[in-house]
C-alpha cells in the first residue's frame, strides 16, 4: 500500500530536519527518512560532539594556567574515556531532542534506506521490509561523508576519519592531520592541547585556505607557538601501517621531507555527497562531482524534487543547510517574500584555539573583484576585556568598499570570535554601512569592542591603538 504525504524528506541532518519542521509548521503532511541516527552527522558525529571535545581541551588548557589567575593545583590529569563519554552523552541528548521535535510537529519518522522509485514515489527499505511513499514534494538531504583518496584510505584503527577521531580508545602520543580546513584544524587543536605531538600537512600554500590570508598567517603562528608542526605546499604520498604506528611519505614543493612515523593519522581532506544507490540519475536529478545540482531555490530541475545541505555543495555548514531547508519549505508552501540563499552572508566558524570566524569576501577576493577596498584592523591586545580574560591573542579585520561604505567582509581570530561574528553577519544582512557601524555603540568592557575599533580603523579612527 502506498502512503501519501505532502513532503518526504530524505535525511535528518540539520538541513533535513529543519526543512521537515518548517514544512509541518506550514500545514504540510510531512515524513522524514533516516537510515542511521536522527540529527545526521552534525549532531552525532560532527558539529556538536566535536565542540564537546574541544570544551574539554579548553578546560585542560586553563588548568595549566591556574597560577596566572591566582590558583594552584597538583596532579593534574585527564580521563580520555570520560571526555569521550561526555561528548557522546551531549550528542545523544541532542539527537533525542530532534526525536522530540518530530513528535511535536507530528512528523512521521521512517527508518531505513530511501530510493527514488519513479515519478514522485520513494521506496524505503528496512531489514528486508519495504514501504512506498507518494509525495507531492521530495527533499533530498542525505548529507556527505569523509573523502577517501586512493592509497590514503582510512582503516578505522590507525588511519582515522572524523568518526574514529571522536572516539579514540587510547590517546595518541603523536598524530598527523592531513588537511587544514575547519575539521582538520579543530582535531589538531584538540589533540595538541591535550598533549599530543601534532603535525598538520596541507597541500595548499597556507592553512585554513578558505580564510583571509592575514588570518591564516596569524593562526599558523599561534599554532606553531603552541608546538604544532605545520607543513604547507605538501602532500601525503603514501601511508604504511604497522602494528601500532603509521609511516608517512611526503611530497613537498619546498624540498625533500623525511618520512614521519606517528601513532595515528586523521584524514580531513574534504567530503563527498551521499548520492549512491538513490536512483538520482534515473529520476533525472543531475549529479556533478558527487553533489546534486540545484538552482538558488534548491530545485533540482525535476518538478517536485529539491535538495539541500551538504549534498548540494559548499559551504558545507550546518547553519547554511538549515537556512536552505527553510527556503525550500517556504518555497513549496508558496510563502511570499522568500529570498534565495546568499552564500556571502553565511558565516564560517572554526573552533580551534584561538577561534577563527569570518563572513563575506576576503581582502584578496574583494580586490580581485575590482572593488575599491579599504581595510580596518584591531588587535585583541588593545582590548581591555581580552586582557582581563587572559586571552589577548587575536585580530579583527574588516573589509569595506571605499566608495559605498558597504561591509564586504569581516575576518576574526581570537577568544569567542565564533560568537562575535554574528554581529557582522547581521550587518551584512541589513546592508549596514561603515558609517552606521561606526555610529553604533558597543558595550564596554566587551570583546565586541574589537569589532567597533576595526571598523573605525578603516578610516584611521581607532581609539585604542
């Protein structure tokens, strides 16, 4: 018997479950298919559990600075199993929270593997049993997984992806992280802060290559100061696993590098969309480089079939996927005034130490676009709150159009910048100008004053440097 729904969402990560909730709010009968755990990678193996791990490493870092703040303690130690256990508990709590939201909004949760079956029908198979759904609208939100390269495959024991890196049975004394995007750098920061001898290899000429070059350079200096080893313009040619170590061979543009022996390797070399065995091509859904092609409204070109989240490509961020989910739900319901996603207004955050956050164009991108650019900068060292917190290492950089005053981009590194960046994101959304930001009163003493000072500095008006 075919079951009828208005909306069938395939995948319950942030893009999928948010789309389902918004569709239900708009009065559509909605079902969501999930083959593993509600919440997808983000809640179970990504955004949330990694932040729980990083919180533990932050505490460990502070414990080693007790004397600086007037405290003392002896015999400091950490329990890796309990750190991991807390991370998994946080993840489970949020996954159960998604289950509650599905019940609250009367969304049917269908466990199993989905496949497009022609027209607007979807087959869902679980333990040999099959259910068939006919949906007015289908939303593909299957997400993505870690990329594997020939000769650099993970084995789950010595060579890890993010999944194994989140639940280590023992703590590696030495670690190689391949790739220095947000995922790689967050794991490098976690393990280094807890005491591992960490080496990061990046094929590009700088770490955090998606960030503004100045911020990347600042981050590299901070990480090296912490004891991290960084090799840019370098690729991993071969991984040779032994009983409990890995020998790594490199190829560097900067000259010959000796092989490195480490306890574990983390591969953080990008992601690929989960597009296999879905019947996408047969349904007419176009796939390019493992990602589903969509227009600005999330439409695949096949009537009634949409796609959102990591499945449709960068930026691969949960909050971007959530926003896409809302856009698609409102588009399906015919809500007036819906705007397509503007990726230049999507903030990016990396939860390393120090934190990195940004929104909009880098200085280089703005100049390449032939914009008449002026730049403001302000160091955390000039901020009273940062000094009081004991975290004076940081920088805020703002990029403006000198002709119109438009805030083209903002780039930050330092304490809590992943929370601060939203101020600049709102400014971009509201199309605030340099003049309006300059006239805004920022509270004192706060870290947010660095944002104001950076804006002022674009006109050489900064007050505290």
